[in-house]
DNA sequence: TGCGTAAGCGGAACAGTGTTCCGTATAGTT
DNA sequence: AACTATACGGAACACTGTTCCGCTTACGCA
C-alpha cells in the first residue's frame, strides 16, 4: 500500500499518504484513507469528472474535510493516481516472486491494462495544464519503467523472450493502446496486448 | 464560407450553416452567423471550455437564442469546428491557384497549423464520448486528406518533392505535432513542420 | 485521571457553470 | 394592416467546485 517514491516534493499538496510527516491526528488519517479509496471507486465507475459530493458521500465525510486535505479537486485526483501507480508498480515485484518470468510479465501487463481501464478521462486532464498534474507523467515513468524493465530482464535472462525491446517503448505502446478505447471493439485492448507479448516471444 | 460537405446527416443538430433547408427567418440566420463567428473568436482565445455566456454576450444575443439553434453546448462547438475545417480545406484550392506548387503546400501547412493552434482543449473533448463529436474526425479526414493530397500531387508532378509520402500520414504527423503544444518550447511546432517539408524536398 | 486547546469536522452558503422556460417582439404572409 | 408561426432575451433552475465558520474531538500535559 505504501508509496515507494523517493521524494514527494514538499509543499505541493497537503494530504498525507503513508508515513507520518509531522504527527497526523488519527481521525484525520482515517478520513484521508476513506477519501482515497472512495475516490478510487467513484473515479473507476464514473471517470475522473465525477462530482466531489459523490466522493465525500461515499467516504462518509463532509466536503470541508476533503478540501482540508486536498485544497483542489485536482489534488485528490493526482493523489489517487499516484496511489494506484504505486500499487500497480508494486504488483510487479510480487508477480516476479510468485510466477515464472513470462507468466509474471503477462500477468503484470494485464494488471497494467486494468490500471488504464479505470483512468478514462485522465488523459484529457493531463493535458489541461493544471499544475497539480505537472509531475504525474514523471512519476508514471519513474515507477513503471523500472518495474517493466525488471520483468523483461528476468524473462530475457531465462531465454524466453527477446532482449532487444526497450521497456519505455513497450510501456508507451501499451498505454497508447489502452487509452484508445472508445468507439473501438470490446476485446481490442486485450488482443493488441496479447499480440505484443507474442511478439516478444518471437525469436525470428 | 459555405460548407462543401456532401451530406449533413439530418436530425443530428439543428442550426443552419449555409444553404436554406426549409426557410429560415432572416433575423435567425443573422444570429446564427453572429454566434458562429463570436464562438470561433472566444474558443480561439480561451479554449473550447469557455463559458457559454461569454459567447452570447460577444454575439449580442440571449442564451435562449443560442440554445434554440444549438440544443447543446457541444453542438455549437461541433458547428464551429466543422466551419473552420471547411474554411481551412477551401484555402488549399485557393493557394494552389495563387502560388507555385511547393509554396502553396508550405502556406497551407502553416494555415493548418494555425487551425490547430485555435483548437486547444478540443482533443480532450473529442475523447469525451459526447455524440455531438462522433463524426467530427471523419469530417476532418474527409476534407483535409483530399486537400493535402492535391497539393502534394501538384508539387510531385512538378518534380519539386518526393512522391512516396502518404497524405493521411503527413496530415496525422502535423496534427500530432501541433497538438503536443503545452510545456514545449515556443517555436517547436514551426520547427517540426518546417522539418517535415524539408524532408519532402529531399530526393535522396 | 481530567483539562485545554490546537487540529479537524460537517455541511450550509457562495460563485460560476450549462440548460430550460416563458412572456414579449417581429418577419413574412394574407 | 392584421395575423401568426417563428424567434428573441434573460431570469430562473439544477448542478458543479470551493469557501467559511461554528462545533467537535483527539491528544499532550498536569
């Protein structure tokens, strides 16, 4: 659950995610957690444009409480996003332990694709210029590229896939494919992702 | 000024752009024109998320009038977009008459780039799933690909550029470059577009 | 244990959206 | 000139994000 990002540029946002910064009252931490999980659920169901009040209601919290911890709506969005990026990145290490290299890779790509599935509307937000989103892309790459890189290396080491695929490029491709969702056939994303993995297996 | 699109799928939107469909009162047509130009200006300055009231005020028209002609805000956005796509596409034929092949091509690509410059925020709207935007991409391609194709053919015919560049791909490239604007250096778009044209000239 | 207080809470109120409604004005016809 | 379908304007409505402030409570300290 805990973030593993090295430094969380101080002064940008307010809320405390994991470790204590300077003594946070227990009820406050409880509310922050409730908001984070409620927001994640609401965003997944209705997109990132869901009304703030839907979230506070689901979290059983007043709107004032939300704005105490996240001064802007976009700060909450960014926090949820970081939180889920971290969760997804951490899953890579877990899969690497539990499964053999290629299966770990496949499972993680599915997980990654699931991550994108709950992010409809965020791609637009990213381009909005809101400063709250400014360093989300960097966090995204900073967490995902090493995670994918490790999985690829392990599979390549075992001689199960090619060695000449750059993790950042594969990541970008999966992201592009997963984002293009609307007006496209249901299974499109799955098929394309699978195709990429098969491509990795091909030794030509 | 007039639209050249063949069929304007009936029943989708309401407002009359150019030719009369079934007798439009003179004052109504006047207001539609005022709205269209006012909206274009406001969108260019503030992006497509600009408040409706800014537009009606600039057009000297009540909000009710707007909604009479464009039942939804997005219908107005779509109408302005189509209008400007048409204007830009028509410019291609004009340039082809007035200038020699390559200069006509260059001038039109600049014009196209100017078109994208006034479209900040629309890329996001396109992905929003609003049915009003559903066939805008098709209209975009339907008008721009032939326009660019003609310019490329003429220049290639005159032996001034290569013949192996697909208009749809070049169009896509210019669009991608022109959309990537924020957080990038000022002259980036110009430099990249120019680079593409120089690439066309190169005969290897 | 009990107290004082800073930290935190809730939700009513505010400001700014898109959209609807309806009484009034008028273009085009007879 | 009179008549009426069409169109107009802008106040009012519903729904946003955000602020404000009186009340509550967790927690350090006697």
